C-alpha cells in the first residue's frame, strides 16, 4: 500500500522557520522524483520544489528561491522541506508528491497534506 505522510506543519510567525517531512512507503522511493506542492484557499495547487531521484538536483518556484531548501534521504525514504524567512503568503496546505514515468506509464502519488499558517 502506497503511503506518503507529511508532518511538521503548524502556525509560525512571519520570519520564522518550519521543517516539513514526508515519509514514504509501499514503493521504491529512490526511483521517484519527489516534489512539494502547496495550495492556498481558493487557488490552484502549485509546485514549490522538486528533487531528482538521488538528490543531485533541485528546482524551486521563484517565490521560494533562497528561502526554502528541499532534500531527501533515500535510506530513510523521506523528503524534507526546510522553510526559512516565512511570509504570510506562504500560508497553504503543503503536499508531498512522488512521480515516476517508465515504459509509457506514469505513477503519481500524493500525501494528505499538512497545513502551514504564517501569521502574527
């Protein structure tokens, strides 16, 4: 059974930090590109960051570059999102995503999300 379980969300003041984690199980974690998305109320889900299978390369949305850092630990089947200098506009539900395309098939898994609220 495939599972992606996010944790680490919460309420933080502007300028603060949070570290999100996503624990994966039920699939070959190291074969998947991992991503973090967020979705604010009334808005579409947006890509925040992505990391390659062995963690050699990361991509970030322009809005988080220099503030957020994504990493993965393939030995622990876990990805992380370190969020620094948080802003009220970072408030959203953050989702973990695992994706792999092979032999014409795409495997695409989502976690249940974790709420991040940035407010004074």
